[in-house]
């Protein structure tokens, strides 16, 4: 009985392990639906916290990129678009480098 109770705690109402990548992806989809105007159940605060952290990292990566490229290229649009692409890759969690 105790083992059954412990196993049931591994998953939440979505059937996913809380704070796993799959769990976060599920709730990102729910958040997209909420933004689109659909009625969705609650979004856990851990999901919102992770999104905020990712956006902060992406913004910092873009600032660092622009600062590093500014002396080399001036403030060219190419450098800015490359840095924006890099920050989007960081925000989306992409492992591939920008072109």
C-alpha cells in the first residue's frame, strides 16, 4: 500500500512528472492556448518561473552578443539580427548555433 501511494506522487493530474521537460512543454502549450483566449486550467508557478528565467537569459545573451560585436562591426543590422537570433535560440532552449 505504501509503495502504491509513493508511486502516485510521481505524477500530477496531467499524468506527467512535475518539473520534467515534458511537464513544462505541456504547460507551455496550455499557456499558448490561454493567450489565444481559450479557457485552460491553472498554470503552475514553476512553469511561469522557468519562462521568466529563460527570457532573462535570452535578453542577457543578446546584450552580451551586441557588446562583443559592437567594436568589430559597429552597430550594423547584421550584428543585431545575429544577436537576436542567438537570444531566440537561448530562449527556446535550442541547442543548435545560429547561422
